[in-house]
C-alpha cells in the first residue's frame, strides 16, 4: 500500500461506479428485508402502500445503510489497507476526502427524506445514523468493543429498520408485540455481526480493534455468536405460540432447527466457515423474521 493511496487531500472526483462500491449495495439487503418485515407486521394493507414501501426500502437500504457504509470505510481506511486493500478508499479509487463527503451528504439526504415520512421515521433514522457514526468514528468508535459494536449494528440493521416499516405503514407507534419481536431479532443479530467480524480478524489484531474473535478467539466467539442467535428465536417461537399463531411459530422453529444443524458444522472450524454460515444460517434466520412478521400481522 502506497502512502498516496491513503492520502487525505483534495483530488479528482471519483467515478460513480466507485461511489456505488463505497456504498456497498450487498449490505443493503438486511435493513431492506427488516423494513419489509416491519411493513408486513404493521397489519396495514400492503396493496395500498406500494409507494411508501418503495420509499422506505430506498431510505433504509441505499440511503441510511449506504451512508453508514461510507462512514465506516472512511474511518476504517487504515484497517482496510491491511484487510481489504482493494476497497475504494485504500485503493485510491475514491481519493482525498471524497469518502468523508459521501458519508456526510448521504447522512443529510437520509434525514431530509425521513423527515418527509413523519416524526417516527425521522426519529428512527436519526438514531440509526447516530449509531452508524458512533460505531465507526472517534471518539466513541464503538466497533472497538466486541460487545457493544455488534449490538449497535444489529439495532440499526434489524430493529430500527423493522420499526421504520411498521411505523411508516401504520402511521403510528408499532404495537407492543411488534416492538418485542423486533427487539428479540435485534439481539439475535448481534451474533450475526460477531460472525461478520471474522473476516477482519488479522487487521483488527494489528489495529487494536477488540472484536470478539480477537478477544475471545475464534472458537469461543463462534459459540457466543451461536448462543446469541439461537436464544432470542426460541423466545419468539414461544411468544408466537402464546399469541395464538401456531403456524408461524412452527416455521420459526423449523428455521431454528436447520440453523442448529448449520451451527454444528460452523463450530468445527469457525474461522473458515463463518462466511459459509453467513450465506446459509443467516438466510434461515431472516426467513424466520418474515414468518414472525406474518404471525404478528394476523394478531
């Protein structure tokens, strides 16, 4: 990595494709999915709100999540020079301070868009962006704490996005059952974020980022992640059954059982298999979220 690749000085504007790469479209799926779960759980007729649903998907995905990714890449540019030097900022494709400018502009545009959708959506968006900046930026830089950092991301990706969907379509504070369920799935997502930290293990050790894979070691961190993912889903199954929704409860239970099978394999070699689990076990996790949302819709 050359010194100029990480230089912070005015430079040419980056290509639109490089800005898009900085916003990481692949990361938009979790908050957009959680938003859709919120929309379903609201109980509002979906066919009458396609425009609102489309706007909400844009807000939670490209706007808020995209801005947060730009924030993270800007403040992580030195870590990424070790872990992933091909990324837009350390590679020099997004030069100078352009990464910071994209983060600020994206955050402001997200707030303007949310303000047009009502005070509850604005409050959720403001909190999500605050989490994004606090996670990556000094002096807080919450990502350096392996317990707090993943929790902040999980809250933003799952809980606040779900809340946004439910509040936007209902035009009111979501019901207590919805709030409890989105909270449980947010807690479970802490484990997903811990597994995601495995890919940055080498750079985190060098740069002093105290993720759980660094502080606990891969084996213990994987056990913690699995437990944190599983326990909230067990509670969701019990609550859905108690609320008179046996079929959604059964679907979530089946999803949980398949996840447990995936976890058994993951724990054999977590450092190598964490990406595999993120493509299999996490898919089952989010399908359970949608089943839960339909159960809440039927209440």
